[in-house]
C-alpha cells in the first residue's frame, strides 16, 4: 500500500501546473528511455495494423492472431455458461438412436419424427443433415428377396408373387414417406453444402447438380442492394466463391419450405468462432451475375421463424463488403466478409437435447416442441459432426453451433468486432505504449513494477468487462505484449544506465541536501558535471563563538559528541528549509539556498527562517547541555544574497558542489561582524531587499569592509514579522540614535544610546554605538563624515 500511496501522490502532483512543467523536464531528461517506449508503441501499432488491415502481412503474423483468439476462448471459459434462448431445442441422432434404429436407419423414421414435431406444434425445423442420395436400406432388402426367389423358381412362374413384392417395395419407399412428411409439415428448412475446390466435386454427377440448381436459385437472397447504387464495384467476400453444391434429392427439395448452406469455416487454429451468413455461388449452368448470393441455414430458419417475406429480406452491400442483412425488422450486422462472431452460450448440451428415437416414437413430454425452433443433427460418436469451439476443443456437435448462431441472431448476441472495437484497441495500445511508458519513465523502477502490475490487471479486467457485459471482443494479447515489452525495455534501460547515473548523483549530493528533495536532481543527472553557472543565491555562514575555550573544558570524546550533536541539529534545520549544505569548516557551517532546487524562488526567506530556527534550536541544546554539565554555546550567522558561481568544483575524480564569488566572501565577513556588534544574525542589504516586511530586522550600520570601497548596509535579523510588538520600542529608539549617528550628531546619538542601554543593558549594538560615539566625541573621524564605518579587520 505504501507504493500505491506514492503512486497516487505522484499522479496528483503530475496534473498540477508545476507538475506539467516537471513532466516536460522529466521527458527531456529521460528522452532515451522514453524513446524506447515510443519505439515499442510504434511497433505495436504497426503489428496491429498489419493483422487487422493488411491481408498480405496478416499471414506472417498468424501466430499472434491465434494467441489472441485463444485469449477470447479463455474469456468464454472464465465467464462460463449463460442462459440459452428458450425457443431453441435440438433433436439429436445420438447413441440411443443408433442402438434402437441402427445406422443408417430408414428415412421413414425422419418422417415419423417430423410428424411428431408437427403434432407438437414446432414452429420451424432445420436439418443439419444432407440427403444427397436415395435411401437404400429397404430397397436393398426387397432386391435381395427378388434375386433369391428367381434363383429358386423357373422363369415365368410366381409372377403374382413378384408383382406383390414390387408393390410392397413401393409402399415401403422411405424417401417417399420422408418427402411426404416434409411437404405436410410446411416448416422444414433443409441444409446443403457448398464446395469451393475443384477436387471436392470431381466425383459428383453434374446432372444432379444441374437439377438442384434449378430450384436452388429461388433460395438466393431475394434482394441484394448496393450503397451507393450507382457505383460499380465487385463485392468483396473473404471466403472463395462456391463452385458447386452438394444437392439434396429433388424429392425433398421440392417439399421443403426453404434451404440454406450449413458450411462453417474454422479459424487458422482450427477452432470454430465465426459463422458465415452469406455465400457467393457461381452457378456454372447460368450466366455469371454478381447478385447470386445465398443465405446460410441459420438465416433461412430465422426468416421462417420471424415471418420475413421476400420483400423484407435484404442483403445490403457497400464498396467494402457486406453492410447489413435485414430480415423484416431484424437487422444483422456481420463483418464485411459476411461472417458473424458466435457468442457461445456454453459447452455442449447447454441447449435442451432430445433423442431422435424418442421423438420418432412419441416418447417426449407433451408440449416439448410447441412454438420451438428445432435443429436436427447427429451427435453420436463416429457419425457426429464434432468441431472444436472456445468451450470445447473436441466433442462439440455442429448442430449445437447452429443453435448458438440462431440464439445470437434472434437476440442480438453476436460478439462485436468492428470499427468501434478497432478504435478502442488503438487507444488502448497508445495507453499501454506512450502513457504507461511515460509513467515508467517518471517513477522509480520499484514503483514501475507496481504500476505495471496494476496496469496489466486493469487491462485484463477492462477487456473482460467489455466481453462479458457488452459483448465486445477487444484485443488483449498485443496490448499486453506492448505493455510488458514497454515495461521491460524502459525499466531495464533505467536500471542499467539511468540508475547508475542516479547513484552517482545520490553519492555526490546525498550529503548536501535533504533526501526528500534530492529527486529534483535525479530528474537531470547530466547536471552532475564539472563547471557551474552564475545565479542569484543566498549563502549562510555560521560559527561557534569561543570554541577554543569550550574545547579546553572538555575531553576530546566529550567535545566530539557535543560538536556532532550541534552539527546534526543545525544541518537538519538547513535541510528542512530546503537548503544545501556546502561544507563543515571545523565548527563552522556553510550552506546556501537556490540550487540545486530550481523552483526555490524565495531562497532568501528560506535562509532567514533557517537562521532563526538555528538560534531557537541552540537555546534548546544549551538547556540540555546545562543539565549535563556542559558549557553553553553561542553562534554567529551571516547571510548574503547575490550573484554567485555555483556548481561542481574540483577534479573529475573528486569534486564538491559549492558556491564561489564576492558575495560568498561578503557572507563570511558578515558572520564575523557578529562579534563586533554583539548580535547573532547579520544579513546584508541585498538579502534585506528580498525579505523586507517578511521578518523583523534592525538596521545596524553602513560599513565598508576591508579590501572593498563600496559601502554595504547591514541589518540584524531579530524574529518573524509577527513578533514586532516585542521589539517595537527598542527598534524605534535605536533608529533615532542611528539617524543622529549618521548625521554626525555624536552628543545626541550618545544620549539616545544611553537611554536604550539603561532599558536594555545587554543589547550588543547599543554598547558598540555608545563606545563609537564616545570615541568620535573625543576625536572626530578623518575627512568628511558620510555615515560609513570602515572595518579595519576581516
């Protein structure tokens, strides 16, 4: 949870105004790592476009396409079975049927089964069985009897018996009985098979095909329309044109209400996930025309069930391919190739099964088939049409695939895989690529692992929700691969290269700045190089007064402990106020503000707050030391603001991050002046300009330091501005005395400072000016007095 909390905090910071600036700087600093992410994203987009929009490149990426299809199968299996449509049942030619009726059994049993369904009030009966050849089961028996009779009797004898035998043969004609049942039922849809390869039809009788074609032509889509109608183009279907059809016997075709193709086409991995609803058949016996498109068995069953007449059955095409199929008010939206993605309800026997033998013998409960769509097909082992599906890789009957297609068609359950899904895929790919790559670049590798895990789980949850709740097939494998390669590539690069640089930064700056702020430097490790820049900063010098006398009173061990305790406390305050520790010079501390933190614009105020806090902390330390018998400490602090050279100074093997320049030297001089003025914190006029009104200060003097001609005004830092009432009287009187002093009115100034000394006997600046006025009253300063005091020591 700690890493997640850091991630949330990072995201909140990212969407702020400063966060956006930080984002640009981070991308620039990590441009090579982000370049890896960009390359991975472009490669993912290229692969996606190749799979989905380029038929020439698609074949070379079939492995990835198959893995994606298997991920869809996993979604089906994780979801499990759902409630099937109640109006669909299956009459199965199962093992019970074979045991009772034999195989192949006479087609008269089909007639008995149809009559049962008719009496039960079935709405539509669809056959997933073809009847291309005459039934020979009964005919063979009568032929054998006739041959045996003729072999045992003389020619011309027993003519009456033979005539009776021929009459019995006609009465037991199974095909005739079945054909009569089909015609009487009036709701039968037969199935046939289209062939696309010449090798598959060489054995077939052309005359039979020609006879069937004469009636098949009336089963084509009644209306095939184009949008726009005036444009000339050739319809595009993914599957090759059918060149022949395996016909049902004409005796059956004449009595059926309609018939359609029960072809299914497996995906490249052999699994049946799609169902074609339209077939392009080039009748070799008729002139070639574009509009000879034929419906599937499922479309014909749906037409009959919905009562869609010829004028209400339309196949719409556009220049790309199939657009929509209309069955009355029902609209079906296949892909451009005329196929639909089957949303399987579950494994085998999700839909109700009834044994063919039981139905033929009338053994099913009353009302079982009323108003039902009945599919008839083989399910017995050895004769069944078994196909791999997402739920079962073997043993799934083809007849139940038809039941699923019909369920999807009637209730708009087909899986969606169209333009909207493709655009969603592209957005997800960009998120898994560029957006996640940006996060991997901006956060530490350990956090990247958490981000990657959350993103991967989120991706899986997102695509599964789209599948289970919305019936949408969104790509999972390619976005997941893009995300994973993105994570591994960016993180590996950062660990191998960027983190090496960051360890260098941490090693170089860990002792200078607070750990909480070092991340700003880590965004641009390239700044860790020799050289520097000139910029306005605030520098601080702090020194212990009388350290030599303190050291004489303590043992070396006691002195070390005391000094370490003091330096730890002062350093922590500097870090807390966003300062950079430059160095320790014996008992002195040197620090500065404004670098490496680029956005620290109030560096002078931060330095003043740190100086006041150091004075408060020293008082706390002195109380503790007094209880332990240790001598008290007093410190002096000098602050100055101005242009300084800052950067890594030294050699390539060893360097320090430090500041240099005249303003740094002035800060050191100001720290030493505290001894003369009896103060604790002195700041220059340059620092005062930055913090005027934010803190309570007292103007001390206008001095000319040794070696410099230009005078500098100095101020004592007393307290935060909120404490003005405590010092108001002192400040007012001292300002009056200082004004008289600057005017050269030594007597008046002396009297004012005497008054102040009576009220504040320990005030260091008052004591100094009393002594100075007394000296000037006795001996006026040389030359014209300009109010500037020249220091004679550093």
